[in-house]
């Protein structure tokens, strides 16, 4: 599998990303994640909706917590045709516990812990730690990648304004 360096740091240290870089306009790669109910979660489950995918190192860290809560708040103004999915390597049980404790109900969470197929397919699997790099992807209702933001330092938040502008432009408003 392709390895890429020089794109992301984790705690200030350069890390290696596994997987190929995606291109805007490409069909988004399929994936199989594990939902909080231990059932499979696939890209096709969201067909017909605009999908914001948050790639997170771990919900149990301050920045991931902050980011997911922020998108949970923003979700209210995005309408029913937008789904936000937060993906991490956290176990489904931990994700479910975190959502309950944080009061997060508008962001779905799913785990890539089994195969790391999402991380590898989206080019954001950190080789050194088997965690996901912080990134945001937007996939349109037809399964086409329309936006991506790879955050250069895993300990920093994404640019929320750019993500929200991208999803609103996709929705036509």
C-alpha cells in the first residue's frame, strides 16, 4: 500500500500516511465501519444524502471532543439532507459512551478499528499509531467526493468555515 510522508504531524512529529490521496470529483471509496450497535456502516448507507465525514484520532481527546461537539451544533442548521459521520479507531462501545456523555445526537459515530479500511481507502491512516489523521471529507448524494481538508497537525481543529461553506454551496445555499 502507498505510503506518504511530509503531510501531517502528530504531536509535532512527522508521521506516515497509508493510502493514496483522493481527488475532488472522484467517486468516494467505499468502506465498511462498525456502528455503535455493532452493525456494518457503509458509504452506500448514505446514498441520496450529502455526507460530511470527520476523520478523528480519538473522541477521547480534547480537540476531537471539541470538533465533534461543534459539528453536532452546526448540524441543526444544515437540514435533513446532510449527514455528519465521525470516524475514529475508538471501539464502538467507547464511541457510544462518549456520545451519551457529550450529548451528541446529530453526529453519527462509527469505528474503523477492525480493518482500518476507511483510513487506508481515504489515505489518512497513520502508520506509526494505527490512528486516523484529522481530516474532513464531503461526499455528495451521488457518492462523489466534493471537498477534502487534511489538517496538517493532528492536534489542531479543521477550518470549520471552509467545511460549512463547502456543504452549503453543495446544497445550493
